[in-house]
């Protein structure tokens, strides 16, 4: 099983932070979302080369993820 970790997606947005699209993913991996969020200001400062009026970031979970399933219930 692969480990779960967090990555930081760098988003390019239009004026007013609208119509955002993922521009790149920072190369670092973080063990917790708190570590990822703590690094956000530094990572954004290194990604000012993007041609968007607004550049933002979001931490997201990456790696293996499990979904709990109640085997006794069926949806139909």
C-alpha cells in the first residue's frame, strides 16, 4: 500500500480569483496538511512566473485512499 501524503497545487486565476485552473503541482510532498499549509507562502513566492492576474495554492491529499463501504446495505 502506498503512503498518503499531501501536495500543493498552484492555481492560476482570473481577476477576483475567479475561473481558477491548476497551473502546476509543487514538487514537495508533505506528511500532513498542516505542513503543506505552513509552506504555502514560500511556495507561492517561488511561483510568480505564472501569467495569471492571481496565483493561489491549495493543499490536496495524494496517494492511496480507502473508502469505507457498508457491505450490508445496497443502494438502488
